[in-house]
């Protein structure tokens, strides 16, 4: 602190008056003795802070260092500069909320832009425009002028960064409204000037070349920097303007004016004296007049573009057409030479076009003929399709209960599936293991422990959905002998789940399998409905799958991709299939090793079938004829075709196979020239080993890359070699095959659906009635009155959770294999089944998926049947607890020795051991008796002892 006389105010002249309305940043430097000091200041013109009087405007004025007097901002030495004076200023009126329509321009350089125009609505009360980037701590405000209420003018401030900033409009009360964007981009640059010279009087058209030149507001020349030339034409890369007049002959630096800054061009513009014209002479040549103008040589090389002729009080303006007679003569010669050349080229082109047109017409005619034939064939099939399928399907190969249940319980875990099925060899179990399992069995028979354990496991994030399904299925196996208790536990867990879901979306309940109880419900339905499935639905399901298999086999099936001409799924449609013929083959089966054969068996095949497909059809026909499978597996079967009295071995690939590029075509009956009524002999590879043994080609990992069947590989090939295969095929033409397949199997699908939602003897299965009543009771307890919620609950618990699983996976019910193609077809049928239970109306157009369109007309009828099905179940007399308990007891008793409960308990303990601490904590939270905790600890010690014994 300095002591002494008060300081004397000092002043220094400041000549610059044209500063920005935002203020001018200046640096003040002064010296005290040997000490140099500097200070950054911002000079603001107090008169620029203007607008309707308000407390906000007053505070803005005071903060800027100005003073407030008579409702306006002025210099501080004339007025009050105390902030308290603003408290007496009225707050003003209610201002209209401004809206921004556009900002022109909205893309500027780092330096900003002067005189930007903002358009919108309710702009009359706007005092400033606020600009702020996301990373700015302090916004920038720019005053406005020329405010008409619909548009206003303001300066876009400069920025230090590229990117987009937000813009809003400031009202006198300090609020900021509206939303718009301004983009900051790179600075403009000038790299070239064309032409690089001008006469001293100026007005020459100059073009600047560079980048971002559309940000330039004007062009200035040295030394007269005050003069700004406005561009005549401007774009991002070019800018055109008229050069200004120069004071002397010299080089001038060109500057680009961007907002309040200037940028220097890399090239300079040179000024030269104006050209001087001394005289002219006129010479008449025929009807033309040649005028010669004498000019003193000029460095600017002027080019005359127009000529002004005055006579009397009239004037004529002529364009430059300096063409001599020689020029016209040469042009005439050129035209005379071009005419014959054009005629020759036109004739050649016309002949070539005619040949091309003839070729295209022939191609279009062939294409039209093929499409007509395909459409007619599709129409004929639709009109003549009959249900001539299933002459004899033989015995239905039902799986027994334990194999059915294990495939439902463990669909993706084959090891658990095998370990939980109790075979005859597993009757004797170690006593020590039995003791451990018996302890765990007694523990899970306690409902409080079991529900606490389930909740503890589900609260762990590391406990995956796969783990939940495994625990639910293990509990089902372990408690299968006491289904009544399992049902009670399931009801308790379902009530807990409903309470958890009621606060969110009750319609989503049971839609997915994301908890133990949801998988438990699937298993419970499978156990309780197995009898109904086998006695009522199973036959219809098998007939539907068999009919679908036969319909697919009626047309070509690509052996590599498994796509077929007859299918229900568009993704599996073999629309590239060529023409084919049906063959009836006489098949003889070798008996013994002495050449004896059986009676002939008639087998239907196609000439496009591969050798492997012919074998499959022979064995399928054998099973349909005799009711049992052939005693030799497919892999050990070889076939021979009789030709000219000799039997020729048929192989998938041999030396005569067609090869395209590096891909080999599989041999077909057509390749071997097999005829209708031909004879084929079936041999066993073991008793009649082939000369050149060949395993199954499908065992090759690169089977689809090495071989092809009906779909040609993407390899260029001479089309003249096999024109039949090169016919253009359209997928849309073959969509009728989907409908043809649907018509062929529709009666089987309808019977299957109605066997599911039909009521045998006017009564639904016990489990369905019992569980639907349970859902009705819970909805009533939870005060749910929306009937759609109950409908969705029942649909999610029965059709979606059980029947869809059965429809899509017949291999769970029967001893059969499901191909990927069959899976695609069954998905379409399952979708139609599920749509029948939907409450929403389908809006289908011409672009709707074919799997939806295929059953679109049948769904409304099915929906009415489903509603009646739900109503009849609701109107039935309820199942008494005693009746249902007897039913569950009978189900347990039927299959009491079919599961390995000890193996299931052992697997279940692995989860208990992994989350032992969490389970114990949950038991403490639920206040279980101490005996249960001791029992749990005892089970742990027993299993630990079992481990130590197994090591010793």
C-alpha cells in the first residue's frame, strides 16, 4: 500500500472510435521508476447498452462500469454507479416469447460475421443474441438492431474452436428463449488471383481461388485499406469482384475482410497504365467493313469483347465475331467430310442395334414363356392340390415320459439330460452319497428354506438365466415324487413374481423365461399335460409333420442348402429350381450274400434327386410300407441301377461328375440317365463292399464350399454348355409354392390346432383349469380388472410357454430328427398358432412378410375359437383341491422310478455350495428357525466329507 497524497487522475489520448459494440480489449502499459506494469482492460461504449428500462438492463450497465440516469445507461462520472439504484427500476411488462426460424448465414468462420440476419416470431422485445458453446463457461452476447419484430440484425461473435454453438434470444428481464445453431468452420484462404494484373483505372473482373471464400464479406487492397469491394460472385472456392482504381503503377496486396479481421492473399495484383487508343481505319470488303484500331502497347493485353458504333443519335453494340472467310471455308469443307462419315456410322449403328434388338426380343419372349409356364403350373397346382398324403405312416414313434421330460427340462445340456434319467444300471447307489442326498432332499422339502434359497440365488448378478433354468429343472427332478409340494412352492414363487411385476408392466408377466419359477412353470405344464399330449394331440402333431415332410419331398430339395421348392417359409424357398420329372422306381433289397433279392418295392423319386436323397426316400418308403425301419442304417446302404442288364453303382461323386471352377456337382438320377420304371438294388456295404468305398460327403467340414446340387455356384461359365440351367428364374413367381404347400397340409394344421384348444368330453385338462383359476384369483386379489391382462397371462403360461415349444420341436415328443428346413416351416405354423391368441389386429399390406400373409385369412376364425376356448374353461366347475391333489399323486406315481433324483440333488448342491454365504444371509433375513440353519450346515459337512473320501 502506498501512503501519501491521493493519486492524481491521468489521461491518455485514444483516437480509435470505431470499436465493436461488445467492447474493445486493450492492454495498458505504464512505468513507475524501473518497474513496468501492464493491465488488460475492456473499453465499452456506455451508449451501446440500450433498450427498454428494466432492472436487468440497469444491472448490465452498472457491471460494465457505466452509470444509470433517467432510465438509461450513460458515463459513470455523470450518474449513480451504485448497484442498489437498480432496485427501484420497474421490472417491465410481460414479454412475448420469441421464436427463431432461421439465421443467415448459419455457417461462419472463426472470426464470426457482421450483419447476420435472424428471422422468427415475437422478436420485438429482444435486446441481444446470446451465443454459447457447450464448453464455454461464459456466453457471448451481441446487441441487435433493425428489429422489425420478424427479423433483426446482429453480429456473430468470434470463436476459438470449430463446431456447433447454441443461440438464444435475450429479453429485457434476463430470460433467454429460442433455439438455433451456428456452425464455426475454418478461416478462408486465397491461393491464386486470375488475372494477376489490372489497369490503373480499375473495374477489371478479378477472380480469387481458394477455400472457404463464402465466408468473405469484402475485398480490400493496399494501400487504400478503407475501400471495401463487395463480391460480384462468391462460392466456397471462387470469388469474383471488380478491381479498385490505384493511385500509382505498383503491386497491390489483396486482403480478405472477414467480420472485423483481414486475411492476406498469397499472391499480389499488379497495376499497369490504362491502354491508349490513338486512331482507327475502316476498309470496305464487299458488304463487310473491316475496322482497324491503333493502340499503344499495353502490358495488360486487353481483349475486346464488345464494339459500340454511334451514328447520329443512335448506337449499336456488336459482339466479337472475328471470323475470316478462310475460317468459313474450312468449316464448309469439314461439314462436307463429316456428312458421309455420319451416314456410315449411323448405318453401322442401326444394324448393330437391330441385331441387339432381335436378340433382346428373343430373350424377352423366352423369359415371358418361362414365366407364363411357371405361373400356369402354380395355378394348376393350387386348383388340383389334394390331400393324397399319408397313405401309411406306420407306428407313431412316441418317446417315453422320461426322455420327453428330460428334453423339455434340459434342451441345451445333454450331460444333465443323461445323468438325470434313471436307467436299470443305476439302481445301486453308494450309501454315502444317498445319505448326503437324503439330507439335502429333506432340506428342500421345507418350503421356507426352498423359497429363501430361490430368492437368494436370483438376487445374485452372476447367477445367469442358464443357471436359473438348470436349477428349476433340477428341482423338478428332485421333487418329482412329490408334485403336490412342488405345485405349492411354484404358487408361492409366482405370487412373489406377480407382486414384483405389478408395479411395472403386468402384461409382461410370464412372457419370457427370466426366473426360476418361469422355467418351473414350463416343466410343471410338461409333466401335467404329457398324458393329454400323448392321447389327444400327439397323433395330429405327428400326422402334420409327416404330411409336411411328404409335401416337401414332392419337389426338388437342394442337398447342400436344404432349400426346397415346396415349403412354408420364404427363406427356404428353392426358387432357382429347374424343370424336373417324377420317376417310379422298382427297388429290390438284397437278401443274403448269394444274390437273392426281395419282391420289388415301388418308390417315388425325382430325376434331380441325389444318390443320398434316393437312399433316404427308399428307406422312408420301406418304413411306410411295412411299419418298421429297414435293418441297415443309411450310412451302410449302397445302391445300384440296372442298365442294359448290368447293375451300375451309384455314387454321390465319381469321375463323371460335372465340375464348375473348383466346385463339383453332386450326381443325380438324371446324371445317370435313370428312366421311369427303372430298377434299383439296395445292398449293404458290410456284405457287399463297393470297389471304391465312399463315406458321407456331408462329413466334410467344407461340404457346402466343395459341392453344389441345384443352386449353381457363383462361377463364370459358358452358358451354351447347359442352357436349361441358365434360364432366368424369378423368386416372386414361385411364391405360389408356399400357398400350394399350405393348402396341402392345411387340414392337418387345423386338426392339430383344434385338438389343442378343443375340450375333450367338454372338459379341459385338470392342470389347465386349475392354473387358469389360480390366475383369476391372483388378478382379483391384485385388483386387476382389465380382461386383456388375464388373457395375456393365460396365453403366456400355456400356449407360449408349452404348446409353442412342442409345435416347434416335435423331436421332444417323437423319436425323429428335425432338419433346419423343417424348423423354418414349423416356425411359420407356430407363428400362426400364436397369432390366434393375440388380442391385437394385424395390419397387413403388400410388403408384409409372407409367413404372416400365408395364414392371414385363417387367423380371425382361429381367434374366435380361442376366445370360446377360454370362456368354456372359465365357465367349467372348478377343480377341488382334493381332486387335483389326487391327480398330481397319480402323475408322480406313474413315473416314480424314471428319474435319478440323487444325481439331480448332487448337481443342485453345486449351486448351493457356490452361493452358500448368500443363501445363509437370506435365511437370516427371513428369520428361519435355527434347526434349518443347522440342517443346512450338516448337509454341507456331509458333502464336504464325501469329497474328502473320494480323494482318499
